[in-house]
């Protein structure tokens, strides 16, 4: 089994991969410049 570090910084560095694997969503495509996030588009895609 592939053992990955579970400390906070290690998990946060893999955040996008974890979300994509568990939810099937690529959050990166919904991020806007700065600290913006396109929630409405994400909800449309998620169904």
C-alpha cells in the first residue's frame, strides 16, 4: 500500500488531488484570480 504523510502541510499540498479523487470535481477550474471562487459554476457541474 502507498503510505502518504498525513500531517497538515502534506495533506494540504495534495488537496486538489484528494478532492478530485473523492468528489470527481476539479476545484482548480472554479478558482478565480485572487481569493475568488465560482460557486455557482461548480454547483451546475456537480448537479
